[in-house]
C-alpha cells in the first residue's frame, strides 16, 4: 500500500518460495538507519537483487554497499527497471537501450562482481506485453538457483574461517604481548632483588671494615 492508498497484488510461486525468505526494505542504502540490516544481509543473504532504473546513476553509498556485497561473495543480480521508457530525442530507443545499459554496467558497476543483469519493465508485465523481461529473469534463476546458493554458502564458510583465523591470531598476539610483559616484570623484579642484595653486601662490607679498623686501633693502643 503506497501513500495514495493504491494496492498492488504480487503473485509469487509457492514452490519457489519454499524454505526461502524474501526481504524488501526501502532505503537499505540509507546508512543512517539501516546499518544493522545491511550487516545482517552480508551475513545471511544467498542472493541480492539490485533494482536500478535504466537511465539512473549509482550513488557513492550504493556503490559502497554493492562493493561489500561483492567482496562477501554474494551473487548480485542487477535488474534495470523501467525498460519501457525511452528518450528518442536523446537517441535512447528500445533498440539502443541494451547498449546504454551495457555501458552503465561497465562504468557504474566497475569492480563489482555482477552475476547477471536483466532489463525488465513491470509496466509491460502488467499490460501483458511480451517484452517485459521478467520471464527471462525467472528462467535464469531456475537454471542457476543451486549454483548461486553454493556460491553464497562457500562465501559464508570462507568469511567464518577467516574470522576465526583472525581471532586466533589476535589471541596469539595478546599472549605474546603478555608473555613479553611478564618476562620484563620478572626481569625488573630480579634487578630490584639483586640491587637490594648487593646493598646488603656492601653495607656488611662497610660494617666489617669498621669493626676491623676499631680492633686494629685497640691493638695499637
């Protein structure tokens, strides 16, 4: 339900949804209020669909999070929406739109591992036009569903192993530091003990010399 109160019905495949959770959070790239969600997504997501209008730009915040998702080895599918909109005066037609999208992919998504991209048009879908692109997306997901899930699971396993490796290495560093500090403490205590014992010996030597001197003086007298 949007602000105007209009309702839209989404038809989802019950079999395809079995055992899956779909999350749609508007404003996920708003880092002021969605950091926890963003982090949970990096820890749990099997696949991320990034919706971007064909003629829109990718903001620095969007690119930052997409880069984190890519580094986390989570498959990213970019869905270029509004595939029915054109700008003939600017040379953007249905025929040139795929080239425009490909150029956007090479520039705006440079360095990001995009597993698949698709031009779609929900407007054409609801008008039952054949060139909506959603059927091609569905076919791709059906053919690659298991592969994408394995990629995400391997990514989580790798991140988990790296986390515990880093944790163990940090513990070893702390133990080495503690060991170094303990050795220095023992060394310092030994030095203090040695100085204390040396002072006792020196004091005894002075006392003995004084006593001998007194005895010699007595003998002389």
